[in-house]
């Protein structure tokens, strides 16, 4: 049984049939448009989340590259100097003679020439 047969059999024939058919068509069209609009909104939100995730990964990647390029050598120098200072303190305690601890301070700064260009 098709929709037109259903409406013809179960709607009044006194002119109200057209009204019920139009009301049903308007309701079905509004329902379909609502579903389509909801789908578009969900897809737009998922695309925005995907873009935000890609941005976060990119920022984290830049900071990890910065750490590898600049922070790690400074941390290695600090660890080396700390070990030398502990060794110096041990030698002073054992010998009883106070000798100043000498080291070369690394006063680097991040200039534009040291940075790698962004790709």
C-alpha cells in the first residue's frame, strides 16, 4: 500500500484530505531538515575538535624540539658541574683544605641565529 492510497482511504473526502496531506508533508519536511541540520552541526563540531587536536600536537612537537635543541645541553652541563662540585666538596672534606670551586658559567641566550626556522 502506498502513501497516496493510505491517505485516500483514511482521510475524510470533504476537503480535509488536502489539509492533512499538506500538514503531513510539512511535518516530514521539517523533520528531515532538522536531521540534516543536526548532522551538519555534529560534523562541524567534530572538524573543530580535530583541528584543535592537530594544533595541540603541533605545539607539543615544537616544545619538544626546543627542549632537545636548547634545554638538554644546558641540563647536561648542569649535571656535569653538579657532579664536579660534589666531587670538590668530598675532596675538601678529606683533605681539610678549602679551595674555591672554579667553573665557567654558561650564559647563553637564545638569539635568532640559533633558532631553527619553522617549517
